[in-house]
């Protein structure tokens, strides 16, 4: 039995979706903000009782894969840590998969549409804080949004507060103050969420993290999404409500600062 057959036969990743993953943006400058991804993967590994290589070894494994499989840039690199099979002595494994970055220049220029999902995000679930490979709920929600003509779905949590997108963190701006659901809402602690909050602080943009009803979002001036591949993505519509994009706005200031950071850091 070869290693791949062993993985499929015994590994808890294949049997139960027991594992975690990170998706890195790979550009000419290499893997972007890889240390933040490792830190989040480490928190997930600790929660699931999995062994994760230390940061130095993990980065080396990532770089070796990049060097051995050259491809057009940019692209997305998914790194999965499998659950292994302790009962048969099968350790966790790092698995690597490439895919295209799905976002287009037109989406950044025109903004994307959100659909308010009828399903709710369970903020009490231990999986809410990690990138679990048990991802079917997210995929089904994303497909439900697509059926409504939207690029992304928006989750409220079980208490009716804003949580996150199916694959993104949510921000909105009101009177030049930046708002985002707190981690207690059930949203994922996103790497770009962390970066945007840091950028806003450096730009002296007021920040508020909290639990917000949908009405706060719908009365906002601007809103946007973040994840590792999209960076900062403007939202132009939530179902039938339009949010016109404005030049020289707080959103555009953050976009510019994020682009500068992408050019200057590794």
C-alpha cells in the first residue's frame, strides 16, 4: 500500500474531515504573510491535538514545494495538515495543492454582491475559530449565495448579529469609523482581518470591534470583505440594497495602504 492509499484508508482527514488548512497567496515576493498563517494553523493544531512542524521547518517545506513546482504567479497555495490515524501509528501530514486566484480586476473596480444567508453561523462551535477541513457548510452556503446572483454569502450568528462571509471577514464604515464583528461573533480570526485592523490603527482611523445587528451594516457608508487571496474587496450590493463606491473614501485609503504594504513586505 503506497502512502496515498494509506492516507485514504486510515487518515482522519479522509474519513472525518479531521484536519486544518491555510491558503497562502504566492506572488513574485514569495508566500505572503506566511508567519500569520502558521500562527493560526498552530492554534488549530493545538485545539485538535495535532503535531505541526515549527515555523522554520514549515516555511522550509512551503518554499521547497514552491521551488519544485514552478507556476505562473500569483496563485493560491493550500496547505493542509491531516488528522493522521493515531490508532494505527499514522502521523499527521502536510499536503500541498495549487489553484488560481479567482478574483478579477472588474470585481475590485465595481465591487461584489453579498447575499444574506438564511442559515446561521454557530458562534459557540469550537470550529468557528479555526480553518477546519470540515468545510462543507461553507461551500454549501457559498453555492446558495451564487444561486441568488451574489459572489459571497453573509452569515448572521445564532443571536442575530453579523458574523462573516462564507470565506471572508466583514468590515463596514460609518462616519469614517471602521467596524468589524468581534471574534465572539463566531467569525474566523482572519490574517487579512488582523492586517487591516493594524493598518487602520496606523492611519489613525477609529476602530470598533463588537456585536452588530444587520441594521448597522445596512445603514453604513461603505463595506468590504477580506481574505488572504482577495485582500480588500469592496462590496457594492447586499441583496437589493446598493452601496455606491466613492473615490477618496476611507475604504480607498485602506485599499491604498494595503497595496503599499503588499509591495513593501514579504
